[in-house]
C-alpha cells in the first residue's frame, strides 16, 4: 500500500488526508504513519493548508485535512 500511496500523490501532485482515506479506504490514524515514512525518505512533504471558504453554512468538518505534496526529484 505504501507504493500505491506514493504513486497516487505523485500523480495528483497535492492531496489531502481526506482524499487519501477515501481513495484507499483506510482510517486516518493508520494513514499518517505511512505518510511519515514517505516524508522521512524525502518523497513527499506537508504543504500549506488550503483556506476554507469562510462560509457560515457549517458543512465543513471541524478538523481540517492535512495536505501533502509530491517532491519532484532534482536530478
């Protein structure tokens, strides 16, 4: 599954934890250690959160998703 996650992030360029949990049908608590593995290897890195719409509809979840970006190789 680690390789599938890496390939998905590489293809999409920037992904949220919500996208990853939905795509791989895995709990966020199980996903985060796998993402940490790729962060330590320098393959991905956490990036700036996207700004919420600031609407008053309250449809957004209370916990904001984390975003990760694929690190393009410098070779």
